[in-house]
C-alpha cells in the first residue's frame, strides 16, 4: 500500500494530510471551507484515494492562505506516497461532464511541475463566499509540490459550481489512472532512467 502523511504548520495555517493511493475512495476532509471540502471529497472519491485532511487557517482574513497551503501539502503527500514510482502508468487523462460543463484534465507524473489552466468562469458567477480564482492558486501549489505536469481545459460551461466540480472529478480520475501500477512496466516509465 502506497501511503504517506505530511504535516505543515505556519503562522497562517496548520495542515495534516494522510493518503493511501491504493484505497477505495474513503475520505475525511475538514478545511473549514465547505466548498473546498466538497471538491477535495470528489477528487478522493473519483481517484479511489483514502484520505484524511484537516486544515486550520486564518480564514477570518481570507481563504487564500488555507486553499494554497492545502494545495502544497496535498502535492507533497502524493509525491511522498508515490515512493520510487516504479511501475506507475505515469500519464492520466479524463474528460468529465457535469451537466452543461465539460472539463478535460491531462497529467504527467514527470518530475517537472507545470500548470496549463485554460478556464473561463462566467462573468456573473457567484459561489457563496468562495472566490473561484483560488482554484488556480490551489492547482499551482499542488503541481509545484507534486512535480506533476497538469493541463486543465474547460471546453464550456455555464454554472461555476459545475465547472469546478468537473475539474476536481477529472483530476481525481486522471490521477488514479496515472498512479496505477502496470505489471508490464519494469522500473520507471521513461527512457531517461529517472523521472
């Protein structure tokens, strides 16, 4: 079982994440930001990752520090759980519809962090008190700390909740595909000898 636990404490946040990449989609998520909890729960369920995530942050100021730092810790814990990465499929791709929205998520566990984020939200978008621009900040922190190349393209969508939900479901499914061990792969899935 590929498991890891990472904790991070700063003056702004206190975060602990445990993950099992070979799980069944069981999760316990509490960031004190309900919309983020919902999205991370979807990612775990569709990725079949067992996860425990608890985060406290200075949300009375803004959600930014907590959202970004959760991305940092989630990236670190996935990288640690992957271990030597021998036998992983490496690439993952998922196109996920959510009613009228369609998101495409492609990723490479490459050792080279890079984010392509082609997402346009409707101008009159409202999501209670959550700023949708924080999704890009979360994903940038995630790729920078997991060393994953991640391309997200939203082809279309009207409802902002549906757009973001399609992204997180797609991320879970693409990650599940990429971290899956393929018994035919001997060593690392690269001709360089190192990811």
